[in-house]
C-alpha cells in the first residue's frame, strides 16, 4: 500500500517485480544484502522460486502474543534470518485502546520474569534470542536501552518458551484495519489491531 493524501492506495506492482529490481541493486554494487518485511510463507516461497539472490532476512512482528513459530521455522529452513520488531508489544502505538491486552502485564510473563529476577521486557528480548531470532526493542530511555541489553546472563528453558507461547491470547498490535477498494483508493476506517482469544 502507498499512503496518498491520508488514503491507502493499492500498489499494483507485484513484489517479485520489486525483488528483481532490488537484485539489480546487488549486481550493480549498490547493495550487499536485500531482504523482506512481513512476508508470509507462501510469499517467501514465491520469492525463492523467482529469485536470483536469496533474501538475507525477513523482518516480522513477533512476541509471545504473536510467536510466528511456523513462519520463523520456515525462514530458518531456507537460510533466511529473522528480525522481530515489536518484541515488547508496542504499547506506545498510536491506536492503542483500553481493551487491548498488555503483553508486559501478562501473568505468565511476570512469573517467568520473577523467577529469573529480570524484567518482563528482558524476558521478551531473551525469548527471541533463544529462538535464534534477531530482536530490535524500541526505546528512547537510556536506562531501558541498557536494560534491554542486559539479557545475556540467563536463558529460558524449553518449557518456559512453550508457556510464553500458550497464554491463550493472539494479538497483532501493528495491523490497523483498512477498507480496500480495488477500483480506487482504499480508505482507512480505523486503527484497530487483530485480537484473537484462544481457550487455554
């Protein structure tokens, strides 16, 4: 999508065409590595089928409320590294609502953090590291930046990782709903993430 005058317009250029153009940047020396963002398994397979240059990385939203385990495993299977954005749940997103679940207040996360004498945020960062995922927590506060780096003196067990992925909540925080009109501009209806509550 392209944002034009406050409206989203559907881009009709296929991503394989865009990828071919990015490959030209590699062949001409303008880029050393190229990657993907928010690509699902089918899209990744489509790229791999057409690509001359394999994607180096796929950047996706991931945290215990949206583990993306199958997608991460698929990337790793094909030698594609994964970067997790919104690893702490993006509580500062502009479209947060009072009824949205808060990752850093989740009871399972709090219990594991207390066990390791770490903050919930540190456990979320370590959760990605222990799954072989590069993690990019966002902060502008020096003390929190230092805290996010202080995660290399403990590890999560397989049982703890499974517990974090079994909270019963699926929450995609970086996905505002939009109404798509294929014959014209698609107008943004509201900012509201996708929330699914699964029984434990």
